[in-house]
């Protein structure tokens, strides 16, 4: 019974951390104006990758 409680506690903590991370992702995406920048593009092309996704003003 103790193992079930410990495992259940770990699952609850993992779900809470996942939800907090999703909220953080949504907040960062909103701060960027809704555009999505792929990290692999930033590694391969540097800051020019972010410039390509920026809407023209």
C-alpha cells in the first residue's frame, strides 16, 4: 500500500510540473506574438532563423 501511495505521489507531482511547463510555454509563445521558432533552426542558422519568422511591419 505504501508503494502505491509513493508512486501516486510521484505521478501527481509529474502532472503538476507538466501543467506548469505548458503554461510557461504558452506564456512565452504569447510574448513572441504567437510565432513559433524551432530550436534546431536557431542552432543551424543562428538569429537569422528568428528573423525569417518575424512578420513584416
